[in-house]
């Protein structure tokens, strides 16, 4: 029997079968070690085969169909392993905030680079604009300008306001698609999804007064059907986004403005770090490429070097 993984609780999975029934599933121990270096060999969004039904109705996942794509990051505190956030995604919405909490541009850039690497369209949502003072609003607009100038769509909104324009636009983008929603804890992801899917009833959290960071409310990944067709994948809030298994020579390809500018470099294999005649570094010096984006590029190069030279198990 085949089906779609719609929920991952960490201890078991819920699979929506082709006949419409939902089945609690587990994976056998040997399934975990077939050369899959992830903390979760099965992810929400996977198409799987299941069999071996137990008397209580639980089944085992026996195979995963080939994925179209996925979003993956370095697992927390496990530098040798990765964590697949979700699979078979049509569009990824990254929710960011300027304050309460502040989302770093490095986090945004690492997420966007990963989406580029796996061919997933990404949209940036800047939420909680109602909290911004004049200077912060100008910063948000500068961020919007930066990412739209690169080629990304940026939606500015407040999920708690009565203005439905942002929600309506997101609904239009997500309709009929498999959409991933991700971001730091506390950025308002659950509030947005509750607006998109009335009745979803996702828990919303508060911000830590001491650290101005979000409190975890979503503890596992789950898919919710959209009234307009398609699914939303809700994921736990994440603090950092470590990239993994990037080829060092390919990292520039995942920064569209760096890739375009690199055509002017003297050397075809320029790393844009030290070589003479580097068009990218010249563009950074002339503010045609953002310093923050270039810094993020260098940080991912460091990740790629660490991945390449780390010791095997």
C-alpha cells in the first residue's frame, strides 16, 4: 500500500494512504542505516510504501519513492548528520522578523541558498511589521529591497492585523501546491497558518522577555490541507541553519547575484575570496553586492570545507 507522510512525531509517522485512510507507521531498525546520514530517514512530504500491519493497525514504512527535492540542514549538535525538514516541496515560505525576535540575514541567506540548491522556489515573509518604529520600518524596507533586487519575492505583513492583503497573497501563491513554512521560533508561523487555514488550531507562543527569542510551540512536522487545494507543511521553529554537503565549487551558484557577477572574474574557478581580477569582490567593494550576502557566502564556504575534510565515522 502506498501513501503520503503527513506527520512526523519523532517516534512514529502518520501516512495518508491512497484510499484516504490515515495509518500510524513506524520504520524498522535496519531502515535507518542504509547509507542515509540523516536523523530522520523519512520526512513529511515523502511518498512511501507501507506493509506488515500489526493487530493495533500500526504498519511499517518499507520504501520511500524518489524525492523531487527536499530542504535539509545540519542537525543541531550533530555535525556529521543532517535533518531533512520536508520533502517534495513546490514553494518554501521563510518567515522572518525584524524584532521579537530578530532574524539574522545569515539565517535567511542559508535557507535561500539551500532552496536554490534543491530547485525550490522561495518566498520571504517579513512578519510583525506592526511592531516596528520608523527606523526599524526603514530597515525592513531595505531588506525587502535587497532580496527583491536579487530576484526573490518578499511579502511584508502583520499576521495579527485586520489587513488581509498579505494573507490573501500567500493563499494565492500556495493554492494547489505543497508549501513549506519555516523560520525561527517566535516569528509568527503558527499565527499565519491559523489565518490561512481557519480551524487549524495551531498553538501560538510568546517571546522570552529575557532573550527576545521565540518559545517553541510546534514540536513536530505536519501537513495541513488548504481549503483552496494543496498542503501546508508546518515545521518546528529552528534557531540556526547549518548547511551540509555543499560542493565548495558550487556555493556561488546558490547566490544568484554572485553567480551572475562571477562571469566577469579573471579565472573560471574563482572562489571570490582572494584571487586577483575577482569581479565579485569588486562588486562588494562597490556595494553592487550586499556585504551581508557576501559574508553569508563565505560562511557557507566554511561549512563546505568542514564537510569535505571532516573525519568519517
